C-alpha cells in the first residue's frame, strides 16, 4: 500500500536539500508544502528563534476521520550533521548513498519521507484514523534542541513513534541520560627553566586526573569519554590553564550521577596535590567545573500502548522487530520526559554520521509499511 516510487523520490528530494543544524528552512518549507498538499494543517513554531536557527519545528495535523480512534504522533528530525553541504545522492540499484564528500542525510530524511508517505496513504485511501500529528524537528543533532523547545501542550496525542535509528528490526525503548562536562584547570605560570618550582602545570594536573579516570565502557550501563584538551603555550612557560571537555552516558540516572561525580573528583583530587609558596604566600591549583544534563533517560515499558502497537503491526506483516536499548539520545528522550510516550523505530539508514552513509530502499519500504500498519491499527481502536 506504500507507493515505493513516491517514497524514494521524496527521500531523494529531501536529501538533495542541504539542512545542517540551524539551517533547516528549505527542507522545512518543502515538507510544509508536501504535507499541505495531502491535506494537513501545518504550523511552524518559534523554536528556530529560540536556538538561533532559520526555521522552527514543522507541526502538521491531520484531523481524525474516525471519532473513536485515539490520536498518534510521528516524529523525525530535519537537520543533518556535517559535512552536509552540497549533498548529491547516488543511486545504485536499491542502494542510495552519498557521493563520499558529504553525509547522505538519510539520518533523518528517511524518517521524514516515511512519515509524509504514510500520512499520504492514510488520507488518499481514506483509512479510518484518529488525529495524526506529524512533527519534523530542528537541531536534533546539536542537543535535541527542537524537541526541547516543542510546545507539547497543544498536542492531542499521548503516544507515538520517533523514526530515527538504523536497523529496521529494532525498536528502541531505552536510552541513556547524558551529561556534558567542561573543566578549566588553573595552575600557575612560571619560567620553565629559571623557576620551574614556582609554577604549577595545568597540563600535568589534567593528565593526572584523566589517567585516574574510569573511561570508555565503564560498566554495562555506563560509558564516558574525554573529547578534548585545550591549553598551554610556549615550551619555556609552565602552563597555567587547560580546558578539558567530556561526556558521560548511562541507562540509569544514578549511574550517570556516580560517573559524573567520579570524573569531577578526579580533577579536584589532582588539583589538591598542587601548592607552591611564593614570597610567603601559598598558592593552590584549582578547578572550575561546568556540568549540565544534556538529556534524561528514556524508558518505555514493554506493555505501553506504542510498543504493543509496533509489535502487533510488525507481526501482521511477518516482520521481526525486537525492543532494545540504545546508547545514543534522540528526540524520543525529550518527548518521553514531556509526557509523550515514544519509542524509536529504525528506517534503514546506515553508516550514519559518516561520508559513507547509505540506505537500502528495501529497508525503507519495509519500515514505511510497518509505520503505515501502526497508524492503520491505531485507527481501528474503539473508545
Ligand atoms: Zn538522527
């Protein structure tokens, strides 16, 4: 029932419109006209102004044609990672790939295309449905910003689907919470040859802290990584300042709190070992921390409406879908926190966030068929 040619063409159109984060306007306008052409009411919210982007989230409403059926939402993000300028999709049989110079942007244009196609089929064939709320968000790749600024008070749906992961056999129902961290370590400047004992090396302090830190896969629920170190200067000066950035993620908030505390303590303990006395005045090294929670955990139960709907729909199509936890955050993390029960279904996007990104149209079609079946089944629910 999915029109595969139409779906592929829309995907190619969307991929060919550049939309790095904060620059999604052209794709937003295109999706707006596609959704209006199939009869949706479309609104673009003010999230763009709030995050310094050139468009807001695109929110589309298709009114119910079956008064008893409950509303459902479908969401995907419009922005892509870099390098995402000048995307030229290459078609090789059923495979669509980037030309190797940019990402393809199937993350998440595949989700956007599936949503538009499913809405079109529902309307075209006049299948019974409750209200359908289709949401195309901005700035997912730079901290889930569009979802964070989405005003869900206007939403009628209580549950729905985010289409933003790769393998079409997986429904992600669990995802971690994440902290972003930044430490500025202050030592003391001194001539490295004339008076090294009057200095405190910020680089050495940072190194000692990081050497003691549990990083990588800390346990089966928690991962952590130091991403950057900046600081220092000429080799003949003891460096007085270093900035270190890091992130940690955990499937439990307790696990994340413990890991973040541990990392912070490593810096504090390392700095506490450094003191020098100059002209009778004691100087100590110190650390300033900036820690913020990037997003909270997502944890959708196996007997939630959305999970049951997805599994039933997949089963009807003899397609195997299993629920799983992922170590990445997505808009579903934010939407769940806002009270919209949501799980994340795969679309067929592959090798995402690389210039080798590709997608198999067979997977895309299958995923679209499952989503159509989900919305169709939901439309049959009687109050
Ligand atoms: Zn994505």
